C-alpha cells in the first residue's frame, strides 16, 4: 500500500487554516464544502503544526470526522476532553518543557530573569496560572514580563513607541537571562523588533536567550541578510533527535531539472535562489534565470538548512508512527477477515486511534510511544546556539533531560561545551538581583522588593551558615562550635582540669608541699608533745586540727583529673566534712580559751566546763551535723559526672554536676556559719591575757579563712570550666594554709627558735 501526502500552508492565519482544513476533506476540481467530487485520495491522518493554536483550529473541523491528528508541537491546555482523545503530540507538553527550563536555570544559578512572550492562544493564561508559580516556588523571580507586540510592522506611531518602550525594558534590564516563550515563529518576530532598533539607530545589549522546544529558527525571505548575532550563546530545549542517515545527501541531490514532476520543488527553488525558470522568451530578458545548477548547500543557514531540524524530525517520526499503526490495523484479525479493506478504511478510519495510542516502535533515538494523553514519551536535548558572521549557525547539543528526570533528578549537561556570548569572556554568566549572601551570613528581606532581591546579615553569635544564600543560620551540634567567620562548625575540645595543665600542676604541687609542711609541723608537735606550748589549749585539738588540715590539702587532689563517678561523690562531701572538723576545732579552741580565763576567777563555776569533753563534744557535734547534710545530699541527689557544652563556646567541659544545688550551698553555708561563729568568738577574746597569743592567732586565722571563702562565692559563680575547679582548689589551699600559718607557725617558732619561752613559768606569768 502506498502512502501519499498533500501539503498546505496556513500562513500563521486562522482563515487560511480553516480553508486548508476544508480542502483536506472536500477538495475537488471545484471546491464545494461537504462534497467529494471526483476525489480519489483517502484521508487517513492529519499532521499539523508547528503552531499548537493552528492545530486546534484544524481540529475544529477535522475532529468531528474522527481522523487521527498528530501535531509536531507541544500541547496547550485542552478544555474539551472529547476532542483530546483524537490528538497526538510529538513534543512533550509546555509544563514539562518549563520543568526542564527551570532545571537549567537552577543549574546555572539564574534566579533573576525576564520573560518575553508571543501571546498566541492562551499562552498568557498558562504563564500566569502554571509557569510563574512553579518558578517562584523554586526561588526564581522575574524582573519583567513583556509581550511581543502584535502588528509591529504597522506604521502607527503608538505601536512604534510601544515597541521601543518594550525593547528598552528588555535590553536595559539588569538580568542577563531572557526566557523566550512562544511558538515556532517567535524568533522571526524578535528579529523584526531588533531590526526596528537598528533602523532607529538604537543599540541593544547582549542577553542569554533561553527558549522552549517549540521555538526554532525561522525567517522570511527578506530577512536573509539581517543580523542573527543576538542568538549567539543562546540555550534552548529541543525534542530528542538524531541525524537521519542519508537525509542530507538526499536534500543536496534535489534538483528541479531532474525532478520535473515535483512542482513544489520548482517553486521552492525560485524563492530560495531568487530566480525564475524560463517559460517565455520575454521572461528570459527581464528576470534572473534559474539554471538548475544552483546548490542548496550554498544557501546561508538563515535561508535554508540542509540538515533535518528537530521539528522536521518530529514530522518524520509522526509519519512512521502512523505507518506502524496502519500496519498493525491491517494485520489485526478483524482486518484479515475483511475482504473490502479499502472501503472499510474509508468508513471506519477512527479505528486507527486504538493502534496509534498503543503503538511502540524503535527509532534511531530509542523507543517511540505515546502516553495516555496522546503525548510522545520523550525527553529533551539542550541546544547551544553558536552564530557566525556569514549568516550561519550551529546547534550544539550540550546536554539532555530524559523523560523520567523532568522533576526528580538533575539534568545531564556538559558545561565545558557551551559557548557563551562574547561579553562574558567564556565565564559562566550570573543573573542575580544582588550578590549572593556568603557563608556566615543569612538573607534578609528588603521591604518593597521581590524575594529574589535581599540583603545579607551576619549570623547571630553562636550560629552559622555554611552555604551561600541561606534563609537562616543554625546552631552547631552540641559537640561542635562556630568558627570566627561563623561559616563552619569545628569540633569542641574536651576540657577538664587535668594533671597535664600547668595550672593543675601548680595547684597539685602546692597541695603536696603544704601537706609535707603539715606533716612536718605535726612531727614537731609530736616530738615536743610534753612541752608547755603543745600542752596549752588542748593538744588533742591541735593534733585533730593538723590531721584535718593535712586531709584538706590532700582532698584538693580529688578535684584534679577527669571527673569520675567516685571522685564526684567524694569531692564536695569529703571537703565539707574535713573542713567542718577543722573549723569546729578552731571553735573549740576559742571556747576553751574563753572558758579557761573565766574559770580562773574566784568562785567561778566554769571549772566544770573546762576539759577534753567539751572540746570533743563541740568537734563531734559539728562534724555530725555536716556529715548528716552530706548523707542527705548523697541520698537524694548525689553529684555525678556531666558534660557542659554551653558554658564555653569552643569546649566540652567534663565536670561534676553537683546534683542538688541546695544541698551544695547548705554544706558550704554550715561551714561558713561555723567559721563566722569561731571568728566572732576569737575576736571578742583577742585581748584576754595569754602568754602564747592563742586568741590573736585564732582571730587572724579565721579572718583569713572567712575572707578567702567570702571571695570564693562570687569567683566560683563567675568563672567557667576548669577555672571554676581551680578557684575552689585555691580556696581550699589558701584557707587551710591560713589556719596552718597563723595557728602553728608561731608555736613552731617558739619550739625551735625560742625554746626559752617554752616553759611553765612563761605560761603562768602575768603581765602587770
């Protein structure tokens, strides 16, 4: 079976489109609508395009006869669903195309663009309802949206001024990227507008044109010499296609002298080469004659392309799709049983839809099939347009978008193959409303401007932004901290008062030195156990005080090193009990001195209170009370190892969490109460006659003790990390050293340097 064809030109005019559609159905020697007179051709299908609007004009007439209608364009929104089942589209729909264009924009980071569109059909509606919201959701906004004016060839002054205003908006805009939305002939219209600028001696800047697949290079004959440099570096989508083997040679072999029966070729030749074939001698004298030796490849590409374009490839595939569907129809069992196939085909051509809808065949670009909406299942090639001064251009494939990746996965693009407009010096162009916010900053809205135009604000302290153009800064994880530029999270250092620190080494050395000094003093006292100065004021209290001071010095070592569960439990409780023993010894010494002086008065009943039992009861009762506090503390909320990630920005502090803060300050408070009572008692008794200055020593020692611990509280609260522990260790060492120095050093001086004073006579000597 032979498939023939007729070609009709609609001139981008609805009037011619309707006339051609009528001729498809009813053409004869004399055109009579609704009648077929002497017509032998059998219409099987209509292939229309490249305008989707014109295709729908054809459908108005042809659809009622249920013929297959294939468009080599993308679909517009079709409101009448009963019509759509007769349509087949060789380009993916406009929404899919714009999803692909959006991927290109996002790939290059172009978020500030302009839109220039040819308003045919309901393109403006599609822009406002579908495309603009989709772009805005992805962070792309528009500096301008301008319509290519209709009737710009008209000499009306208003239209000319309007065209100038539009072109001024487009080419003086700050964006570098202009999205060209329209149909096949859109470039033709843009060239008219740009020629208007040249005619008016106005210049225009370089823009990167980004075009949908429906747009292709088109021109009319008188545009053949017009500049096409504005397209240099443009990017466009194109339905996936390949070079058809042998097609270019076939085109180059066409010659009207050899194909005399092809009347179409003859007229085409005359228009392309601006010549006339001789028909009469008169014409030979006045016209440029066509010799038939002209070569199509000699024509500039702005006039004729010898290679198959993407739109032509869509027509090529459409013909094969119809042929395959027709073959399937003829091969079906129903048709095998039909003897008068031709007659049935004329009457039941609508059955071809079933086979075309389900057709699937292999082509040079892969498997060809239609989806449930009649749209071809295909992806896009990404085309880079490169122009030359000799009116030629190249379409270079620099990437592709496969059917399954239109909205889910990134496109494939070879950026190194792209040739950009000359003014960008082959660097990737930027198209932004403002400079990007670098890492360390966040975007801030500028009142009255689109969301693509924003300011940059430094991240708040403690937060970072590690990417450009972040809407907000964020906190680092607990084990990391922001760097100075606030653009990176760095690992925090683990911090505690370790023996490797110089500060800890100094404190530990001091504690050990003071411990040895205490042992030395204790040794002296034991050696001179029976001397008057040791026996004076209860030597058992002196031994108890020395041992408690030794333990307090050693107790400070529990605060150094990595906090463990055991050390956390022992630190504060041991310190609290030991210091309570020491301070209660000081209190017992003071009370003993006061009672001893009162007992020397005639008739005093205080003699019964002076002795070992009173001192022992004071020490035991005070220690018992402090021990009770500590046991309650350990029982209800004991200290435990903890991590402090907030106090110091760059450190994770390993510390002992005190558990119950109330109990911690209760232990310190009771110890402070004992020290205060002891200081007051010693201060009141400082002028009592005393050979060995015991009350004065106690007064000074308790003054130092209270001063140290009063200073400790604000210092402890205001410091952080390991320095908090260092402050407490220093307070322990300083207060204990004060007691050791003021209580025992004077006595050691007398024992070792002035033994002459260490006699009973000195003890009972009275000052006049």
